[in-house]
C-alpha cells in the first residue's frame, strides 16, 4: 500500500517536472532539472495549509503571539560575532 502511494507520487512528480520543463521552452538538461520544483508544488497541493501561517491582524495580537518585529530580523546580521573578531586566525607557534 505504501509502495503504491510512493510510486504514484513519483509518477506525479515526473509528470509535473515534464510539464514545467515544457512550459519553460524545453531547456537543455531535460525535465530532471525541474524535479525539485515539481516535488515542492505537489507537496503544497497535497497539504496546502501545512506551510502557511496567518499574519497577525492587530498590534494586540502581535504582542499576544510574541512575534518579533521585522526590524529585529533585518538587523540581526549587523552585530559582530566571534568570527568577525578574528576567530579564524591561526595561533602562532612558540619557537
């Protein structure tokens, strides 16, 4: 039973990859280059609510759900880390 579902899934992925490949004008490399995108699209079709998260409606709901403000996410790369402070340098050997 599980093997039948797996076989059906692989058949659907191959068919979708081929359709994607054809819609892109049949580029070199064949439909194999479109397998990952086809697999993702089929997963979304099979379970459309698994990857979605509703956006909070109000500021009160944002505080209640403890969602980080976008500024925190945008700024997180601006602070130095240990590697920024020379961690990658090789220590000198004593002679």
